C-alpha cells in the first residue's frame, strides 16, 4: 500500500446508532496495472456496502437510492490481495436525501473514507421522495440530528470544451435504466492514467443521469497538483470530477 497523504482527516464513527460492517478482498479485476485499487472499483464497493446495509436493516419502503455526489479522501491505496473492512453509517438526513459515510480499513488501519449524498426516489416513477418513518427509525440515531445538502458546487469545463468521445457499453447500464455511478469513476481513471501522481482527494458530482442514446465526451483540465474532468452530452453536463494531490 503506497501512502498518498500523511494526515488526512477522517470523520469518526458515531458513538451511538447503526454502523454496518462489511468486508471485501481486493481482486485482480479491481486494480490498475500497478496493482492499486481503482476508483471505479471503490465506487462498486461503496454501492455494495450501502445495498447490503439496507438489506440487513430489512427496510421495506418503496424507495431506491441514487448517488448525487461523493467525496473521497485517501491516506493510502489498497493493493491486490488486501483484505478490507468497510464501516458505513448514515451521517445526515435531508428532505429527500441522506448522507452516508463509509470508511475502508486494511490491516494497517483506516485508509480511505468516502462521504456520499444519496437521493431517495420512488420505485413507481423515479421522483425524489422523503425518507420514510422506517428510515428515520433505523438511521436517525447515527445521523445525530445532522442535516445534509444535495447542492452541487463543482464548476463547469473551460471553453472551448472539445474533449474526446467516451463511448458507452451495454454493460454500463444498470436496473435503473441509466449508467451506473461507478462508470463515471472509470472516466476519472482514464484521467489518472496520464497524471503521473495519485489523488489524495477526489470529488464526483452527478448533474444528470447518463441515458441510452447519450453520446458522452470526456473533457479534462490540469493545473499544478490538481485535475478535473467532465462527461458532457452536447452542452449538457452529465458528471463532474475534481482531483487533488
């Protein structure tokens, strides 16, 4: 495991309330050619932990949850064969969304923390909906009365924003009928491959769902110790990301 930053700040687990634990082993399909965990694989770990938590809590509300944004802080990157412990909890509740914090640990200690905002949508028509009474009963204690905002803040791409084609595949689409959130992180991995450094922090915001018929293009920008990228369909922003050393 190669350290990325010496003393990144991680939020602690709540003293009270539900903290769900899961485990993963970093496999060869989850890593870069150099053997470190890729961010798109991390996104799948986070989604699996969230789904496992909801299933374990036996929530029976007519909601699905879609990622609005995610911030990742890295102390070090796990590598092939590492056994990971994941701890995830609700870190805030909003009118139609909730925050989820997930921490990954290796035998050396906590190495990655992700803070995500998930929007609750109805299964019937996909419209945003308030988390129900059962959700508050299961997760309210861990949230400790904290609110959370779903506002997006990353800037748009520079002009002109030509970029390059970033074709979609049938395997990129999930049961919600749009591209899975992890696929946008795969675009970030394309950017990381040309940087010569690994990010100590990464942010992703999802402006619009990526749907069948969209023809995304990837636009990138670099500055000293920072990089950004965007997936665009025409002039519409689909997803935005920012990386920092």
